[in-house]
C-alpha cells in the first residue's frame, strides 16, 4: 500500500509498519488489516510435495516494525512451524522488530509436569517462538496466565472479555448469574460477574478423560435465574455441555455460553447444538467454518488492531482493559 494512503487512513501508522499473515486464519488477518487501514504484506507461502513449508516475503522489511498474525490453532504443528519460519524469514531480512500476534496459543494445556516423563509443551512452544527471533508476542486469553512467564520477551496478554461482554449486555438479562464450568475458570468468571454486576456460581467438574467430563454439583444459586457460562476455550464441548445440563437441573431459566477460543474438535459441534443453551458466543481467534446455528461468532479483530496500533506507537496496551482480572500481572 502506498505510504500516503496509509497515513491518510491511519495517521498513527508510519512507513516502517508492516503486517503479514500466515495461512492459519486469513479472514482474521484481513479484518485486522482493514481495521488498521493497511494492507497485508505480500508473502508467498506454499507446501513442497513432501509437506515442508516454503516461504518468501516479497516486500522490503529492513528496519521495519513488523507484525505477524498466526494463531497456532489446529492443525497446530503446521501452524506453529509456519509461524516459526515466517519469523525466521523476517529476522534474516533485517526487520527491526518482530511481533508475533498469536490470538490462540496452542500447546497451552501442558504448562507443567503433572506426572513423570511428560513434556512442558507450552514452555517448548514459547522457546521456539523466541529462538526463531520474535521480539514480542501478543496473545488472547492464554489457557494459563503463567505462560506469560515462559517468554523472556515482552508479551501483551489481551482479554476477550470486553468483546463478549458487549454481546452479553445486548441480551438485557435481569439477575443473571455468571457460571464457571470448573474451578480453574473461577478468576475469569469472577471478573465477568464483577463487570456485569452479576452473582457467581461454580460447577464442580471432574475430568474423566480428554473428551469426557462429569459434574455433580453447582456451588451457588442458579434457580430461576438466567445463566451466563464463560470459559477460555471449547475443545470437545464436554465441559460446556455438562455445565449447561447441571445448571438447568438446578433450575436455571435460560443459559447462554461465551468462550474466547472455539477449537471445536471431535463431537463439539453436536454437543453444543444439543446442549440446551440458547446461544453460544465464540470469538474468531480460531477460524470457525460453517458454525452450527447455535453459535454466534463475534470478532476480536478490532481489539487486536487497537493493541497492534498501540504497540507500534509505544503506547500502553493494558489501558485497553479498564478492569484487570485477578492475578493479572498488568
Ligand atoms: C479447562 O481447563 C478449560 O478451561 C476448558 O474448560 C476445557 O479445555 C474445555 O475442554 P472441552 O471442551 O473438551 O471439555
């Protein structure tokens, strides 16, 4: 894009700004670029016959402030390696600063050794991104906040909360209860409840295996009240389906669900569709092709674009979030 057009549309962006996209989520990358009033940088990405990835950046990046948008969503291995190659390519082309914009950070679930002889996959992914040459990272609702500390480079941790809350508010619910589908999600649910001036309840979830969960109890009162269940991600949909079932058993009136990352693996679509929830709001940190009718996809692009602009201008990113979730470091 000519520099004069970029300046006219977004006076906050200078000629040193460049933004590129991997192949993980072209629609989100384009939406971010549109929000910023710029065009995505020209990059060729293809696969060799043996599956290896070939990349060539077709514009000058020497001395530039470069952003690369690539969620490491399924297929996780391919998207992660593609991100690493893009960063390596930009580093060797003498970009001044490379910011990896990773709306969904894959491999986040393994963030500690909870038994012998297992990897800490989240730490390895962070090491790889740093070693490839990223100078900073932007991500949204990391599965565990401590993953920020796995990076020895700055990481801006964004929250989808303002995006999901704006849609919850449109429901105009009276005396709603915000429900966490498990104990691990309480901090997140509490920050939603605080912002919505709603009460909080917690589902007592036990995981049976990777795809099945079991719940028996709800801590808190949901009887006769509308319920908003919030979670960081929906993978197989087991946690949400069980949470909807139990709050309804305890008398919840209408149940809505909001989650940041719609991984939607295996039986997730069917489980959500049959869950009995009124609506499931998911952001587009991950592509959700042909969403089931119960799902409403809401865009995180304006939030990411604002964060990118602030980073480019060396402005505060934490200022984007008026209220900080408990335990937040920023
Ligand atoms: C758990 O710690 C997470 O916050 C999610 O609740 C979980 O990953 C969802 O997985 P699934 O949809 O497979 O139950």
